[in-house]
């Protein structure tokens, strides 16, 4: 899933260190060809739920008024 907070500085907002989240390696291996025995909407309901909630997860923060210092935690 793409995180909007990764591009916050491009829009003049203070960018934070993004939280760690799970990216399933197994999800990347899925091949839907010939798989008619599964209901994929049920199988991926957690990801569909995240997609449907995307409007409530828009990144907002304070406007960055000056460049980050070299010792800012984001820069380390």
C-alpha cells in the first residue's frame, strides 16, 4: 500500500518517519489464473477495508517553515 506521508515534503508539509507495517510476501506470490474456487473479496477483505477507508487516512500535518536540520530524526 502506498503511503501518502512519504511525499509530504513535496507538498510543503513536515515529513515524519513512517510507521512500520506488515507487507505480506505471500500476497505478492498470488496468481489469479485458473483460481475460480476462492472468493477473492473475502480472501482480501482486510486490504479492501483499508482501501475503502482511504479518505479517512489522508496525511495532514504542520507546514514545514524551514529546511530540516541534519540532526533531525527523519534525516538520520
